C-alpha cells in the first residue's frame, strides 16, 4: 500500500499472486524498482527470472500447500466423520494422498508414539521428504484450528528436531491439517521467523467455483484469454 502509483501497485499485486512470491521476494522487487525495470527492459524474461537467483523462494514454501483437496476420499459433503475415520481414509488412499502432498514424499509412520514424563503422545502421520531432507509431521483436525493445536505441533517438531533427526537432515516440518483456520490465530501463535510449523485447510471434495472465490477472497473473478 505504500506504493503511490496505482498501476505499479496493481502490477505488484498481480505478479505476487501469479508467481507466489514470498514476503522477502516482494520486498526485494519493490526495493529494486522491478516494475520500472521490466517496463524499460528489452529482455523481460531475464528480468522476471532474476528473483529466483537473487532471492530464491525457500524450498519449504514450495512444498507445503494450502489448501489440500482430497476428493479422492469419496466422502460426501456434510458427512460427519471423526479424525480417526479421516486418518484411516487417507491410509486407505495413501497413493492418492502422496500425489496430493506433492513432490518427494514417502510414508514413514501412522500414530507415531513417543513418551515424555510418562505421558504418551501420538503423531497422526509422519512422512519424509527427500527433496527437503526432513521429516514432515501431519496432525489432523476436524474442527477449526486453535492455538493449542499449533502448540502441540510445536512440541512434536521440537521432539523430532532433538531426538529423531539423522545426520544430513534439515529441521522437521509440522503441518496441522484442519477443516477451518483463522489467519490471525496462526500469525500471533507462531513466531515471525517461523519456517517449521504450518496450518493448511483441506477439502474432502473439489470446491465449486463460488467456494474457491470465497476461499481466495476474490471480489472479482474472470477467466483471462
């Protein structure tokens, strides 16, 4: 909003949405006058691609999705299911779930148990991503995300960081997969430099165009030729 030129501001908004820039990438593009440079450049493709060299997007931002669409579970809309049922359905359709997760995932464990001070804890699903070289912990939540859910995942990630990492591994990632979430809860529960804990929504059926509009907060939506 600090950009006074309306055309430049709209350009940065559209490019940021299209290219999925991180905050640091957007800041760098603004600070280096990307809008003015690409207008003046004869080689616009080279200017557009330089951000991946000067300020590459962190790999974890390429891996973690939001939302996940899991219509392959064939659960009908408005059907009440428990977290255990959802977990079992994902295991039953593990190949499809791995495809939805994206590149580099392999299945490690279900209901992974560890004990602290005599109390047992269970991580719903554990994967390993060979691109990031890290464990990926997933906790399933049927209801709306709470700060307690994020705190619990932080404990899981801390445990894996200190007890389960192997030589050459990078720090584990935790994903709370929930039916609904508020961005403010995530923002103020997690530290500003967070790069390990994520909250992602899931759909058990493919959203309609209207639902996607609401999900993306789009007031205007049209197909570009």
